[in-house]
């Protein structure tokens, strides 16, 4: 398959090529159908747009800057802009989607909000918008992630959310998502599930991508005023479920001259058996209600992913990325734990910006690409590193050469 | 073509007792032994769960049994191995219940063909969308004489129930409340009215109720409303603790029947 124009959006049946769909138990049929029938109408209504734009501007602090990283550019002998999603309120791109979905939930009359979270950024974003709207909030988080992202757990609790520790399976994002879906089954009538990435049954992948598409819309406008053209040569973003990448790619999908690069976490290495690089080691199947690539055994059992980064530690990937991968519209690279850690330190010391571990995977991929000096590169810096400080301090303590 | 599920409902349309077990639980080779005992106790129907790593519609008890079965090394391939002698053990209708990813990886047609080969009569695949059943599965279901049973919940609209009834074969699985399996939820008080409404639709399929049927009181309550009921989690708990299947299963089934 090769890429042609205008084929990258979801079709009327909820598929991107062969990927996507809604593989859900019948109990959730009404909920998903309600979303499917209403999300576009609601999102396109004037009252929604006004409220969404106002909150993004005055509450989240958008537009986020497009920062010309001079020292990084010099290091890689090209021109690199960082899209500063780390400067959003609550510290990552996740809030864009949480604002959108809470406004949607309000319009659907839902009183109870649930979410899953890995790194805790989506959990914090959801807890934040629930505090803002006065809605009950329950966040499912794997026990392993609760331990490695303690500051975000404290923030969620302070915001009034109930954080439920998930002890099934690998105790990470996949299992938190399972538990959130089970909660939804048990509270189908009054609950809206705010999924944190471009995963899950249709219409979630499309809906979340649309809420995150503000990232690429802003890049276009900002680049025009910085360099006199809307399109860069490269857009680079990390991929867990794939929402920050989907948002950063969105308005460039049909501009085929823009190279789109997604970066997955290879953990301890692609062939180590401890990886989360789904598109490299996975095969097509069904995960969390969607047909996409996932890491699984020959028998169809979902296998345990591994990454130092809680937000990328997921055995699936959004169906839109499975499709962009298969059509070769985007390229997917992968980066190990160590490479990501080096990229954290590099950015911190060169630009004075401490990135999130997830975003550091995108940064580490810079050295895998042969840029021309004349290239314009936009890298989506999806979040800030406050939540990862303990991991960073421990790493620096044990790797003195990095100082 | 005859199907054992249809034959059952021709002979009996009240108090149908269906038991759910997880293949390869508690021990890898227990599956047939348990089925044999259920046959001796004269239950009406058996559902065998294919263990899955991420069973979204299941509560903690069935999740845990799946996990143990997977740790025991159970795969779909060796479930079919184990079931080779199914029809020398029982003539009861037997269904497989599982998640769609397992079937996809096995190969859809091969799966239906294998089911037919070992004498499986029906399938329950909770995350198989009706539309995909029609466009992909239905030809194989017909070719291999496998009845695919769909679920409805107290939330399902009358219109959709009619569509599901059109497509479902054998029976319809009525989920008693909006819950995962084995939840502690009581049977909802609104259920009586809901079932009345469903009956007024004059469905072609019989109804069996499942999820939350723990023991005799729930089984009797369900049988007053519909053609029968399915017991899952509490049976899994029983075999999980049992040191003597023959004695424990007979006792369990007779408490429910009498
Ligand atoms: C800062 C940051 N970036 C990226 C991700 C990965 O998610 P996605 O691939 O949906 O952007 C996360 C998830 O927690 C995150 O916190």
C-alpha cells in the first residue's frame, strides 16, 4: 500500500483501513453508540467551540510556544523547533483531550467520570477538569505506576480524585485500562470514560485525535510566522497510545512532503523481551476494543510490555498509527531506556528544559535521522519532567559519567 | 442440520441449567473430568471459557481462573486436543466462550472447523460486533453448524434486541444487570419489567440469564422470568477449592436443582 491524499481520517464505520472498529461487550453498546452519534455534532457546535477555545487559552495557557532550540539545532546541524506542550497547565498535552471530553460529558449529562492513567499525566489532567466542573472522578492506575509516579498520585488525590490501585496483570497501563473498562460496564448509565489516548473503540481514537489536533494547527500558524512556510520537513513525536503524535501529525497528514516520525519505547532493546515497541514487534489483533497492532503470543494472549517510561509502557498502539505505519505515511523508530535518559540530560543541560521521560524518547530519536542543514524539524515536547525527578535523580546517582 | 442446542430447547424450555467452566482450570487436564461430572449430574448445557489474558467482561473470579489456566500452559490448540474425546463423555450441548482476539490469531475458519470437529455446538464471543459476525463469521458458522449466541443487557433497546434475535441462533444470553461477571450486584428489581418488555417482542430465541447467578435463590428467580440461567463464577470458585470433583460438583448441582 502507498499513501495518497485524504485517506488518513477514520471512515464512517470507524476504521482506518483495516484498523479501528468497536470490539466491545454489548453492555457498552449504548454508551459507545451515544458517543458515536453525538461527538461530531457537539464538537462542531458553536457553544462547544467557544467554551473549548476559551479554556484552552485562559486555563491551559494555549497557544503553547514553538521554541527554536538553538543549541540543540547546532548539535544536530539542522533547525529544530520544540512544540512546548510541557508548558501546558498540568504539564503535558493530556489536558487538551481532558478539557474536550469533560465538556462533552457535561453535554451528555454524565455525572461520574472515570479514567485510566500510566504516567499519571492523563489522570492529573482528568482530576483537574473534574475539580473544575465539580464532577466525581475515579482514576485507575497500575500499582507499579503508582510507585514510579508518586508525585502525580499525590496531585490527583489533592484534586479530589479517587485513585484506584490496579493489581491485575502487569499492574501497568494495560491493566488500568482493563479496570476502567470494567468500571464502565458496571456503571454504564451515568458514567463517561475519558480515555487518555487515541485508543479504545471508535469513536475514541478519532475524538481524541481531534482534541489533540490543536497542536498541529498551532504549529502551522506559528511556523508561518517564524520561517514563512506552514510545513516543516519533519514532525517528530513519541508514541505510547499515540495521542500527542496524532495531534502533532493531524494537520500534516495530507501534506505528503512532511515526514512524520513516531518514536516508540524499545525498553531494554527490541529483541530483549523487555520492550514496548508495538509497531516493531507486534502483530494485528484486538486490544481495548480496537483492531490494531499489539504485542501478543501466537495464541493471541497479550504480552507484558516494558519501558522505563510509564506513559509508553503499553502493549498496543492507536489504530491510526497502525494505519500510518502500514501505508508508510509515517515512520516509526524506537529508543531504549538508556538513550532516552541520555536525551533527558542532554536537553536539560543544553536548553535548560527538563523533559518528561516519554518526550525524551522523541528527543533521543534525533540522532537516528540524517537531517540536512536546511531542514526544519518540529519535535513535540509532550510533557515536562517534574513527575520523573526521582527516576532522574536515581539515574544520575548511579551513572556518574552523566554529570 | 441438527444442533444439540436446538434439540435441548425442543425437549425442555424451563429451568435450563447451564454451567460455565474455564478450560484448564484449576489444573491443565481437569476440563474433561469436570464435564464428565456435570454430565453425570444432568445439567442441561455447558459453556467452556477459553482463557484470555485480558478478559474485559469478566470480574475477578473468572479473571483469576483464566490467569491460572494460562499459567498451566493452556492454549486454544490444546483445548481442542483436550476436547477430542468430548463426545465420548457427554451428549449435552456444549458452547465455547471466549474473546475475539484469540479466535483471530487462531484463524477464523480453522476455529469454526475445529469446533465442528470436536463436537462444539455454539459460541459466545462477547466482543464480536454483530456487524462483523454478519460480514465475516456467519458463512463459517453456517458451514460448520455452529450457533453463535449474542448477549443483550437490561439497557439494550427493543429495536436492537430484535436485530440481535434475528442473528442469534440457539438462544439469547440475557445479562442480568450492567456488570462484569461475578459481581456482587443483586438482580435488579427492574428486571421483571424488563423481561416482560422483552417477552412482548415475541423473540424466536429462548432466553438464558447470566451474570450474578450465584446459587439456588438467583437460579430460581431467573427461571421464573426466562427459560433458564447460567452459573459461572460460583462454580469456578467451587472447583477451585475442590479436592473431590465427584462429591463437590454433585452436591453443588443438587442444591441448585432441588
Ligand atoms: C508527557 C507524556 N508524553 C507522552 C505520553 C504518551 O501518550 P500518547 O502516546 O498518547 O501521547 C504520556 C502518557 O502518559 C505523557 O505523559
